[in-house]
C-alpha cells in the first residue's frame, strides 16, 4: 500500500559491482545475558552493543570484507536509526546508492538477547513504519551493474522485479529463504540458487525430511539448492548429487547473523567458479568465524583469515581466488 510519502534516494550510483543485494536492513541492539530470562524477572547485561544488521545488508558487508565490491538496495526511515544504518554500510565500503529514505517513517530495529553459555540468540524485531519497496522504486540500472544478485524473503514485490531484471541479463540470482512469507513461492523459479533455512525447507515441503525437501526446492528450477543447518553446516543438491558439508567449531560468542554471512560468502564463492561442495565449505567457514564476536558483523573475517582457517582445517581442498583481495 502506498503511503503518500515522498521517498528520497541516498547517494549516487557509481561503477559496476560484484554483488548487489536487495532486501532488509535493521539496527540491532544486542546484549549478552547469563541465560534467557524467566517471566517477570530482571537480568543484568554482561555486554551491550549497537550495530547494523539485517539479512541482505549484512551479506553485502560480508562480500566487502572478503574483498569484492557490493551495493545495497533497501528502504529506511529518515530517523537516527536509518541514518546510522546507512553510515555503517558506507563505512564498510558498501555502496548505498540504492537506499531509499522515507520521510516521516520509523526505521527497522531489533532487540537481541544472546545466551552467554550457548551463544544462541533470541530476536525481537520490527519493520517500523517503513513501507515496502515498490516495484517502481527498484533501480534496475543498479541491478544490471552487478555480477550477482542477492534477494531475501522480506521484500517480495521488489525482489521479483530485481530477479527478473537480473535473469534477463544472465546475472545469477540467490535467494535467502528464511521463512515462507506471502509472495516468496513465486520468487523461487526466478533464482539460480535457493539457500533455505531448515524452517523454510520444512514449510515448503510439508515437514518431510531434508533430502525430500531438497528435491522439492530443486523442482523450482535452480542450478542448486542449499539448506543451512546452523552448527551442523549445510546440505546441498544440484539435481544429481546430495552434498553434505559439516560445520566448523569455533569459540562462539554470538550466532546472530551467521546465516546472513553464509549467503554473502556463498555468493563470493559462486563468483570464484568453485564447485558446489567448495562453495558450501567456504560459506560454512566464514559463517563460523563470524560467531566469535558479538553482533552480526563484527566477527566477519577478511579473505586472508578465511583461507588460513580453511587451510588449517581442510588442507585437502584448494580455494583458488580469482577475485577478491586474497
């Protein structure tokens, strides 16, 4: 529904980008607690942090940390939260030409409690009063400037325009499929890679086992599908082989954003031309390394750190980077 507000674009488009992402961003308020609170009880925070978050925005930060260029398309309000989200993305080197600023709107944010003993998190989030990105607000020129496109399940109308535009130019499209929201099923045939959470896989496949869920997802026509499984890693299917890639053990502080980082790292791997197993192993490693610090972005490694980590743990694999700052 249109709000009648005039939306302003932030920044100017510049150049060609390795990855463009269209989707959700937020400002995260994160706190480490000794355990999740009981009803009507108080807990003292062990640590507290305010940091930019959101699935697609964090994935674009990951792409930049790994040494490729990225641009973000999203919408925020003209409040302090929105301003900070844009500033943090720009500080990471993510282009914000595609960010729409909606006057009078309250921006998205989240409260996140992180369990000190397990590093698991509980998230309370809101879209604020920011309207969804309309189809006619999508900067298609920015989409066609990319070598790859990431969309999520939170902006289906705009994501459909972006995905069709990319596919028309032969640009690979990856969807971060977290929950089966309205309009998302229609996006799946537009995607080259479907990377789904276990929740999404169960929803779309009616709760059947993962192997059947992979085949159901593959029936939408992608090159490959992946179901992420947290600490257990991920499982993938390319139409012929089912591939299992175990997760990596690190001294975890916070799992917030691990899936978002996985998507950014997976697209980095796609652009290297690696095989599906190598893509999964690499994305698992980058996502695991992220978990060492509080917040979705603080622990994201650069490409050198990621490759050293992999060389120590899976020396039989050779990750030759033709792109990035390795």
